């Protein structure tokens, strides 16, 4: 029996024959199209998720920023209103500088609150400071004298361990100064300190390349030689500030001060010797002055204190501030 092969089935017009290279290419294209579709879907999904988290993050920074701002205002530690006559206390501790606890801004704020309280019979400035900025000390001195005249209240300075330089500049604004017999008092002087490295640079073969517009713009640069004219100018400037300091001391102490060649030389003395020289008035502590001099034994501290939120803000200030700025700038929802 003969079997004849019939005509094979042919693919429809326009379709590649099975097993041909065209069929393989079409299948590959279909597969890649599915992969691309899945990739695009996953990408869009990730973008939406990233956008949502970015919005949540920015809102969280904004909420934290607002919360800290509110807490700084709400938790600022001001003294509770006393019920009767009392002695107001202001602390001057540590370095006197614009960014320190004993800044003019902080001390003056406390002074004003103390003087304005009708229950405060007098104000005590308790000092434990080696000094600092003559500008900050001068602002406090001026404000003490202004508030004394305005409110007609006495001011007493009470020294703990140290009252030197700028701290003494503040103390002489008081009506009387009390110290411990071992306190350190004085140092009526001014200094500019620094270093000079020109000799070491020359030995090491290091060249200083400093460009200035103005022949004295690089004055006091530690890596450049100091001319005699620049040194004389700086000396004249601090001499002038020293005379300002001397004038303030004489104004505050008056005839009580026993002037000697050393009194304005920058030397310092213990409390007992300072009493003898008229730099201070008497030996006495904070409690003694409040009880025996002011006659108001209750002491209320008017020194502005940092709240917990303020300490937290300082500790994490850089990151929180940067995050808050980003939140404020990027609060709008991205499209």
C-alpha cells in the first residue's frame, strides 16, 4: 500500500513558520516586554512608596521643630512669684562671653526681672568668674547702674572663688562687694594673646601666602611677621581699653579704693587683702548678705536657666536645624 504525503499545513499569511528565527525573535520580544512591564510597575511602586516616606519624614521634622519651639517658650525656667519680701539673686558664673551662660543677654534679662519685681528688696549678683569679654562686662555694668537709678534698689556683689578681670568690671557696679577671705579678686588689666610661628615655618621651609587688600589687614596673623608699627598700634588699643577699665573701677569704688602702683597692674589678691586695699568691702557670704544686710532671708534666683528642651536643642541643634530647614523648604508634595 502506498502512502502519499499530503500537503503540510502552512502558517497563516504574515506569521513566521514554527521553529524559524523569526518565531524565536518574537518570543524573546514578548518575554522582554513582560520584564520591562514588571520593572516599570515595580519602579512606579517604589517611587510612590519613597514619595510617601519623604512626605512623612518632612512632616515629622516640621512637627518636631514646632514642638521644640513651643517647649522652649513654655518651659523657660523663670522664678515663681514669691509671696513676700525677698532677696533677688543673679548668677554670673564661668567665662563672660556672648555665647556663654554669663552673657550680657542672660544676665541683663535676669537683672531686669529682679529689679521689676516689687517684692525684691535688693539684688545680689553672685560672681564666680575669671572674666572674659570687656564688651559683655561693660554692657552688664552699664545696665546695673541704670537699673539701680531707675528702681532705687541696692545691689550687692558676692564673690565665691574668683572675681577677676571682666568679672570685677561687673562687681564694681554694685553698692558693696562681699568676698570670702580666700577669694581671688582683681586682675585689672587687658590682654591680647596669640602665637607666632614664623621662625618654625622658616626652619621647615613653609611659605605663608597671604593676600590682603589693606596693608594692615593681616595684622596679628600668627603665620606672618609682626611689624613694629602693628605691635605699637595693638598696644595703644589695649592701653586705651585698660584706661576705660580703670575709670570704671574708680567710678564704682570711689574713695574706698586705696590706689597703689600695683592696683591697676593686672595683679590679683585674696579676699582678705582685697578688703584692705578697698577693692571690696567686707567678708560675707550670700546668706549673710541676704539675712544681715538686706534683711530679707528668702532668696529667689532670677537667673535665666536653660530648660530640658533648650539643652536638647543645643546638643542636637545641628541635625535638628538642618532637618527642620529641609522640611520647611520641601513641604510641598512632589508631583
